[in-house]
C-alpha cells in the first residue's frame, strides 16, 4: 500500500510545471523565514531538493546570510545513516551522491565539517507526503526516521511540501516520525495530539 501511494504522489509532483514549483517554493521559504523557531535557531539542517521537491537553495543562501550554521545530510548507505555536514559553500561545496538510489546533492565531505546531531536546533525534513497530523511518508529507506530519534528533545522538526502532498492520512507504521510543523504554500500544520 505504501509503495503505490508513494508512486502516485511522486508522479503528481513530477507533473507540476517549473513555474508552479518555483512560485510555491518561494512562498514556503518566506513562511519558514518568518517562524520564531527559525529566527531563534543557530544550527539548521535541511535537505537539498531533487525531483520537483520544494526547492531549498534560496532558503540555504538566506539562512547562511542570516549567520546560521546550515547543514545538509551526507548519506552513508552501508551504515544506513545520515551525517549532518555544514554547507560552507552552496555553489562549489556540493556534490552528487551517486552511491545512493536517487543521485541527491550532498555537501562535499572534504570541505564540509560534520556537525553533532545534538547541536541541531531544527531539521527541515523531506517526504513524499504528509498527513494533517504531521506524520510523514518518506521515500522508503528509513534514513530520517532513524536520524530524528537522536535529536535533542527541544529540537524542532519541520516538513515542507506542496498542498498536493497533504492528505487526511498517510500509510504509516509505529516507527514513522511525527513532525512539529508542516509548511505548505497555503497552510502551517501542527500536530493535533
């Protein structure tokens, strides 16, 4: 069930125009920058977008200009884990991880200092879909579910998505993470329970 659901949502997101993706990514970026938890945070980890996800490059540049420490994950496929690494140069400091299944951009290990997970104030999480109670349906690898349990209790988790990725319910299992906020172009969701 998860597989078919995931496939359907990814297909719908892939079919959006670049105008739709860029316009709504900008709206979402502005909403994020207005959040108190973002303004107060020192260290923020977020994903590098691919495949018509909410774009994050402008957000990264803006957060760095606000003197935030900005990190993105390096994927260790064999160990099945994510390592936060600082983005020191958003133009030349990134590479494509060809070992992973998705060819996702990552910070270059040789010029990106790693960051202790306990130093993260906020993690902006990718997903295929979310439900209205802030549960996420990821890409199926479980990397983020395993990663998020290691955060400090006061660290905040934020999902960003387009409205078309929000559902009343998404297929989930007990280990699936519930986030603190979901931000879309038209709404900010917080958990009901």
